[in-house]
């Protein structure tokens, strides 16, 4: 089933980070669309939960922070 969720990353302050997050999360199998709203500090993800879970997306998002900070 296709689902959509919005994440509110705590560390989205760097202007280059939204593009990095969009590219990495968007390349995950099962992710259909990613929209980063810098001003709102949000990451909208549409995904197929038969292919990927919300928890897997959260883990990837957390790994981006560890790698970049």
C-alpha cells in the first residue's frame, strides 16, 4: 500500500542538506517521492510499505545525520 508521512528533522539547517536528504532517501527501494520543505523543516516521503517500512526510512535519515555531523 502506498503511504505518505512527514518527518521533521531536527538538523535541516544547512542549505545543502535538503538536497542530500532528498537524494539519499529518494534512492531507497520502495520510496516513490520525496519533498523537502526547508522553511518548514520537513521531509515528506511517499513510499510503498510492501517494499520499505517507515522505520527503515527513519534509520536511513538518522544515518545521514551521523555521517554528516
